[in-house]
């Protein structure tokens, strides 16, 4: 009975020539991210092919970032509305009083 092959045994392989110093940079980045060099390269290729979306960032985190943007926009809008109301209130206070028609 033959042993079941590991996924790495049947995965596509591709030899790449790297510019001088890039292997060391990839090794350092992989260590920072807690990945093997191969996983680092695959992750970066996936991110590029996915339009900049990092496949290691959970979907929920991307949703939180979008919600954060929406909240910041709402805060900006509220700030603008408050500023307008304050300006109107200041203009009303600064306006000369109406004359009393009974005089």
C-alpha cells in the first residue's frame, strides 16, 4: 500500500531567479509574519492577484475597516451640522435686537 502524498509533493513548482538581496528580504519578512518563505511568497502573490486584498486578513476585519470609514464620515457630517447650528446661533446673538413696535 502506498503512502498518501503530502500536498507539497503534488503542488505546482516554479523556479524563480531573485535579484541580489531579495531572498534575504523575503526571509526577514517571512520571519516577521510567522511564515515560511514559500508561504510568504504565495501570500504576496495572492494579495497582488486579488487586487491588494491580503488573504490572511479575515473578512470580518475588512468589514470593521469599512464600518470605521462609515462612522468617521458620519462624525464629519455631524460636526459640519453642529458648526452650522453654532454659527446660526452666534449670528442671532450678534444681530441687533428688533425694535419694539409699541414705542
